[in-house]
């Protein structure tokens, strides 16, 4: 698009008065008003909130009003979509030489890096510089470090398309900004603020732990973990409050001048108790205050050197962080991984940091992306708030039963803050700003919730439980920082004077430590209990701990990311299975959390979880599936994709939303599935294919699977296939390929005679009915020699592990006639257990349209796993029946023909010859499909359903 007339006018005016603008008298405020505001207005941004949105949803926030010590402590502009920051714009007066001046570039990069933004802009209108802010800023960086685009005002007319294509509001909404950010991402120095801060606090933990253990005799491991965690939390909290203008700037840094730092720091902590009323600072017994005071940590001895290093590490120039813009969810991400380790004491009393056993078992800590948290919150709390007023929403109780560092609680709290602010702003805000208990007040950027209203919403609506005491404290810390967002020392002091109340609520009654799955009856009949075992179990009585909630019927929403695959001891397993509807197999921890979550809901409450997708199909989860189908109402099921969890790309998650309301005959469930492999914040909404499923039909599903693709007609087809079939696992062994690990060696053809090499099949070497081995030899030493004694050295069908990401996603199966190939772990393989069934017969059915329709309409995974394949209904053959035997032999003959066609195609030389063979392959494929339809007795209408669904997704 050509530059609009207003941009032409701005450029001409700037050119005509360039010398005067460069003079010292023309300041930044004038520059912003005269040039930057009009420029970005031309890019589609509502610079003055002309649409009258509540503060939480306005396009642009002018944050220069946040001052500390006379300097600006936030960027001049924050551009947002739906309340989410997209990029910063830092303005400078034209006398600043942006291209070479290092200070403005460093300042902008600190802001954006701390806020976890990929790109941000530095401009005085004369110059326009775009920075990749994922590059960690360091003192001494040149102005060009991280810069990905540099223009002057003379470029604006000619390159307006480029500017608008990245930074216009429309470009952001259409994903162009995110695409540009991905393309611009540097390959070096892109450590995010979360990873860097994590490394820093992990270093503090180790140093503090060793010092406290050394200087304080008799401190146990539990006390040591508490002391270290609490000391770090308190210092980080106060440091963030400094940058936000709530605490005096440099107060903590001033403590490093002189000796006896911890004694003086303890005095600051006591003052914080008087000011904030938070459990983080709770040192004396008070009436009507939940929780027990900390009578331990202030009496510790900690060396000055340790504290000095910790505190100075949070200040410029040692620290690149700008805490005024550090998002609460980033702090949560840091702490989520931080909590994956624990301090142990050696026999000699030395502190040692170790990964928790449950984290090691699970392969790490997986922090739920913020956009997934927001979606779950919107589909639960959002539904519950529809059509209500604040007096009704005040009654809602939201719970995360495995809250961890508090990411879901923060998301829920933020949603409720935004909802209340919008409601008050839309409904006579002046009226709600009056009286003894005002809900809002007018600030420079529009209406804001009062501090007392923010506290009321938190204590009224938000609840959490976690078995990890450290996680509980981090959740509280994150929520308390969220309460203080936008507050200043002045506003908090005014609140304390007017309402005689401290700045923060005590959350001990809302966020509690306990085992969400194990009740106090676990210990019934056990008269002699080991104290360590009692602490480990940490039994939790829901009815007693949240008595007021259950007097009202329970929680309205249960949300979260429950533990996946957590270690469960044998006695815990016995207890859980005796209290569970699913008593067979090795039930996973997330299944127990689903069942527990439903039991905690009111009748019309909603559960919203992110879980692995396996429970929707595996045999061990059949009990809970049947139970949920018969007692609850599924509201929505969404299959996401791999790569949701960056550190665990093979995990395929699903979102499940269940109402505690009993099912009705006309209920329908919203079903969604990602139609791309990569799902992220930029494409989440656009890539999710949506449909409705009649819930009443699920109960008739023979396999009792919750399948997202099952319409009424699909279920009829599937039922017929199942009725005439026998599970593949009943006639064949279905196994994963070789999982070699790190000790595998890949060798050349010349080395093949040495050791124990085999022909290894890897990704891209299998097609339908064909193998195209590319001379890839595997030598696994003695391990492979032992493995060759297994059933892999037999004729077998090899099946690709991941379905093709095309419009027609289907099984891809070929046959290894002589058993000479070894599939690696990206394949499954099928070997015959029943000589009555030829592998060629099974291959033809697996590659048929009917079986692929069944597979795609049953399993919600991009991965093709043996557990899924074992359930596929292969048409049963009665060899004593002449017609059955003839159909079997006919299939074998056609598959042999197909195999020969593919072999000939691989060696064909001319284009004409290849075309003829491709036509014969297509014709034979149709003949195999026709035979399969006959075998399963599908009618014309049912065949049309199969063939009319090129991508049988929903």
C-alpha cells in the first residue's frame, strides 16, 4: 500500500524544520505528539483510546507516567492486542543520534528483553530502528547489536509497505509481525529472560544453601529448602517493587554498604510485614490471620559476601533486567523449572542441589504456554461470567489442584481483573468510583480497579493446592506481584491511610500445601506412622480446608495442567485405585486428577485441563471414559499437536472441558483439532478445525474411546467395521522399532561386514507398498546382536510413525518380505502370530481407504503407535468358509500385484513407462478398496461417507 497523505505531510514538515527539531529546545514530548503519535495512528493504532476501551484492552498504553527517582521506568509506548503486549516503542528527541548512541538502544533492549518481547522500536522520527530483543543486552554493546532494521524519515514514503507490513495493527492481527520476528531471530545470544534469570537464581540457591548449612548447625533439609526459597522470594519481591515505584529505589542495594547485611535486611522484612500483610512476610501471631508465622529464618546467620553478590546481581549494571515490565508469567516460567530441583544434605552436612525424582522420571518440567492458559481460562471462567454482574461473579470459586508456580491462577486472576474493569467501565464508572468502598478510580490511562477491589477479587475467587510447599509459596509470590501491578508508593500509602488496611492480602487461606489426591483416611488403621512418610504423603482434607467453598456446593471451575506420569508408590496406588472408578491397569496421575477435579465441582461447574491425549484411547483409561460419559457432560475436546511443550516435542497434548452436569440426550461437544504440526500463540485460533459431536452417540462406541472425529454417520461405519473385524493385536504382534539410544553407530557399506550391522529403515524410506532403503547401516554392537534374536528378523509390515501432513493423512504401510530390514523407533512393525492370515492380506486392509477412515476418525494423534494399531479391526476370515477363503486369496493376489507394480516403478526409466505403472497402481488401489468394502459389508451410503472424507478429521 502506498504511504498515506498524512505520512507525506509528516515527512515534508520534518524535512522543512529539521535543523530546529535537532536543537535542544525541541523535546521528546513534542516529538511524540507532533510525529510519532500521527505516524502510528496511520498504522491503524488507536493512540488516544478514542474507542473508549477499558485500560486492560486499549491499543496503546503511554507508560511514561511511571517514574522512579526522576527517571522513566517504562517505555514510552506499549502496543497491545487484547491486553497482550506486542512491542514497545521508545521515543527520543531528534538531537539524539540513534544510529550510534549506545544508551538508548541498551535501554530499549532491557525493557523488551525483560518483557520477553521479540521485537521493539527506537525512534525519534528522524530515525527508525528495530531491534531483535531476544538477544540478551549487555553493558558495552554497540548500538547496532541486535538491530534488524534501520530507516530514516526519508525512507518512509518509499518503504511504507514494509513498515506497515510489520508494525501496523492489521499486520499484527494477521500474523505478519510474528512471521517477521521468526525470520529475524538471531542464531547467537538469544537466551531468553526466563532462561537467564533461571540460571541466576539457581546460582543464588546453591550459594545460599551451602552458606546457611555451613553457618547454622543442626539445620535440616526441609528447613534449609524453606529458608533459601523464602529469602530469595523476599528479595526478588522487594526488588520488583522498587522498579515499580512501590518501594524506595535502591533500598536493597544500600544494605550492601557495610557489614551485618542480614540483620539489616531482616529489619526491612519486618517493615514489609507491617506494610503488605503477606504470608511472604509473616513474623508474628495475629488474630484472624491464617497460617503460622515464620519464627525461624530471621534468626539465621548468612555471610555478607553471599548476600551482597545476590542483591547487586539484581541491579544495573550487573543485571540487565528491568523489573517494572517483567511479566508475571515469565517469573512463573522461571520458578516452575527452578522448583524441579531440591536441596539435599550430605552425610557430612553439606548442601547439594539435585533434580527431584518425579521430574527426572517425567523427563523435565513442562511449563504451559501462556496462550494455552488463557484459552483454558476463557473456556471455563469466561463461560461462567457470561451475562453476570460483579455481585454474581463474586460467588465464583476457581481452583487449580496442582497449581505449581501459579501460571493458571495468574491467568484466572488476570481474566477476572480484566472482566471486572470492563464491566465497571461499561456501567456508569463514576458511580462505582464513589462511596466507602469504591471499585474503580480514574488514572492517567483511564479507569483502574482500586487496590482493595483487586485484593477482594483475589481472595474471593482464586484457590490453589500443591503438594510442594515451595511451589505454594511461589504461587503466592506471583499473585501478590499481580495485585501490585500499576500501584505506586503513593497509592498504597493513601490506601493504608484511608482504609487502615495493609497493601496485600494474606493468601494462606486460599493457596494451600497438600496432596490433592490423598485424603486423611489414607492413614486409617495405621497406628504407628513414620513421620517422614506422613510428611511425604501430605494428606489433604478438602472439606475441612475449604469448608466455606463446600458449604456452597463446591468449586465453579477447576483448571490446570495436572502432573503427567508422576511417581506413585504402591500404597498410594492401592489407595487411589480403591477410591477410583478405574481400577484396572497402571492409571496415570493425570487421570486421577481429572476424576478428583470433577468431584470438587458444583453441579454446573466446569473442569478445564491440558493433558496428554493418550487417555482418550488407551485401554487402561476405559473405566474413567465410561464413567465420565455416563455422569458428566463434555463441553469441548481439542487435540493440539506436537511442540506445544518446547522441551518435550514428542508429547501430543489435548484440552478437555467437562461440565459436572449429567449428560443430556441433545448435548453436543465442541471438537477441535490442529490442522498443522506447529501450533503456537500466533496461529492457535486459526489452525483449529472445529465441529460438533452428539454426545449421546459416544456411549454406543464399541471401543469406548472419546473420538473427536465421530459424527453419527462415522460411528455407523466404524461400528460395522468393528462388528466384522478382529483386533489386529489378536492375530499379529505389533511393536515399536529399535530404540537405539546413544550407543548406536551408523556405518558405511564397506564397514557392513564388521560387527553386527543391519539395514536400518529411517524416516522417508517407506511408502505405501514400497520400501526405498538408502544404504543406511546400523551397528549397535553386542546390544544389536541380542536384539536380532527377537522377532524383528522375520517377515513383517512396517508402518510409518507419523501420518503425512497433507490433506489426506493416512497409514503408510509396506512389507519387508524377507525380514532383512530393521525399523528404527520412528516406525511400528507388525509380524504374524496366526498363519491363517497372510501378511499381504493384512497389508492390503491397512492401506485401504476404509481402515484409514476408521483410524483417522478414532485416534486423535499425529503419531501412529502400536497401542492404536493393535485395536484396528482386521476383517475376520473363516478358512472353512469357501467365500471367505476366496476373498482372502484374492486380496493376497492383488497385493502381490501391487508390490510388483511398485518394484517396476522404482526401476522405470522413461516418463511414459512411469505413467503407465502409476495408472495401474491407482487402478489396483481402487480394486483393493472395493474388495475391502465387500469384506466389511459397507453399503453405498457408507462407502460415500468414507470416500467423501478426503481428510476424515471431524
